[in-house]
């Protein structure tokens, strides 16, 4: 066609350029669609019982250009996924001794670009626990959880909660108090059924992390952050329960911290900014009886503990 015109379209993206020849005759309109990076969404953190089937869900991932996505899941070395490239792979949680956190990483690709990494924590706790032949002393404050059922005593195996002890029991379905269970006068027991989204968070130990992949420097940086041992910091409240006057013991905190107390509706009823020290005295003379949360915030994280005011 002698009227045809030849053009060259120069495309530059992140310092890389390439030319695309375009030939047409007459008047033409065309659109250049720039590719945008996809976004990975590994889903919200979840709890699961040990030795049970769990399904991951990356279908919340998206691409601004509506391009089809491919998936890449990275799992802890002890975990075998049904597929590392499916949008919703499954796996069996391991048999555990203590509550364990498994961290999975998801990356998606739109055919041109990889997304940033997204993670999901699967917090594995025992499906069932039995508490037998146990005496809990007066100085103990602890929480025990199970994904389905907690059973106390029974079959001639006594369980005694000593005066002054504070025990929290959280189960996903049921808590069974059998013959042989004794709670001494002055002990405090809080038993509740969880909706599956909240258990004894403070009892979760070190994570079993997915291993980084060589192709991504961002991945190795991510795992370095995940290995940060902030979990060594702890707060403890004494006495608990109390009359609104109590002491907060801080372990391994340094620098400035903020201490707040909130009720079960999230309303802040106390706040104090201070340099961290081993013990902090708190007085809440006007607090109504009930359950409260003590929060200690440092420069990186927030740490919490439950208290009961009588």
C-alpha cells in the first residue's frame, strides 16, 4: 500500500526499552496498556488442630489488568502441600508437643511480573488435651487451649487448682469437668469456648518457617524479619485476679514503653508512658469488676495479658 506509514513505538519500563514496529494506512487509533504488578493475598491467619487437614486460600490475589494468575506457595520444610502451584492447596498439620506456628509464603505472577510476597500464619494447637493428676500452685497464672475439647480429671485422676492460682481454659467446642476436679477457695478459673479465631496467643512458641528461595532477595529479608526474637519479651501481672491494684512485671524490655489498660469493648481506661523497668505499679480504683487487657507497647510490638478485676 503506497499510502501506508510505518511507525516505531518505543516502550520504556524500569530502565529497559524495546521498539515495536507498527504499520498502518489511513487514520487509526490505538491504546497502549501498561502492565501493573499483581498483588498476592495469602488470606488471614488461622488456627488449626494438630494432625488435621487445612486448606490455604490464595484466591483473594488480584491483578489490576485482570490478567490470569499463576501461584507459587512456599511452605516450611516439614510440610508437604498438595500442590505448590494451586490457588488453594491443602496440607496435614504435624503432630506437635507444644503449640506451633507455621508460616507460608505466597507469590503470584500475571505472565509478566511477580508480585510482592504475602504470608499467612497457621497456628497449630492440640486438637484435644487431658489435664490429669495435676495440682496447680497458688503462684501460677496460665492459659491452656485445645482446638476442640479440654477434659479435666476423671478416672480417679484428680486435678486441683490451688488458692490464688489463675487458670484460663479455651476450647473450640467443649470443656469437660469430670469427677476429681477441685478448685480451692480463692482460685480463679476462666473457661470459654472460642469462635476459632482466638486462643492462648501468648503461649505460641517459635515458628517453623518456610525456607527462603534463592531467586528473591526480598524473600530472604522477609524470613530475617520473621526470625526476630521479639517473642522473648514477656509481661506478667500480679496478683490476678485483683481489686484494681496490681503490678506489671516486664521481662527483656529496654527503652521507652507505653502501658495501657482496655476493657473488653476496647475502651482505654488507663495509659502511662515511661522508661521500661522491671516492675510497674498500676491502680484502677474506679474500674468495674470484669475482664480487662493490659497492653505494653515498645518501639516495634504490642504485648498483652488478660486480668480480672473483682
